[in-house]
C-alpha cells in the first residue's frame, strides 16, 4: 500500500516522530494510522523513561486564572534547555497543566500527575508529560504546583 505524505504528516504531528521513522512505521503496519501511532508512542515512552535522570534547570511558570476570578493555578514545569522551554509544544503542555490544576485540585505533584487528564480522560496527566518528552527529546517534569481558591483555607 502506498503511504501518502498527508498520512506521514498526521502521524508526525501526533507523535513528534521524525518523517522517515513515521513513514517506516506506516509501511510496517500497512498504513494503519492508529497502529502506527501506538507503536511510535510506545517507542517515545521508552525514550522518555531513559531521559528521566537528566537535569532540568530550565522551564516556565504557567498561570491560569478562572474567568470568575475566584480560582488561580500556577504550575512550574521544567525541561533541560531554554530552547525547549520556548517551544510551542512545551508551552501548550504547561498551559494545559495549569488548566488541569484549576479544574481539579491536587495536594501534591504526584497526586496531580496521577489524575485523569481532563481533556482526554483515557490518559493520566503523567502521560501528557511523557508525550511531550517524546516529542521534544528532552526530560520534562512538573516540579511545583499551587492552587488558590477564594475563601479556601
């Protein structure tokens, strides 16, 4: 089966895999995008696990204030380089993490990472972070979280 350029781009966009790797995996699974995505995500998670010990000294502090003005969330997300900290994939993840925290309180970073992700309950927040690690090629981690609610103790 001939693999189209559009299929390769869709797979690359979803997984962050290099174009040639995306094409090769699509060839291996007969053009099945879902199977190819699963293969590449598994590979990406394996690579992410190998990066877990790398130092993370760069990153962003992302904030979100609910439209009511009564809930605010602050998330500190770290990565290895300033280059990735400025990357749109990393920044989008940080924003989504702040939205997550504003929606669902957590007592600790670990509890936060174990929550179901509000935008896709089929995965945990930790999986979102691992996906970004796979896409950026750098270790990324949530280091601190704060949630403030008006009238909360």
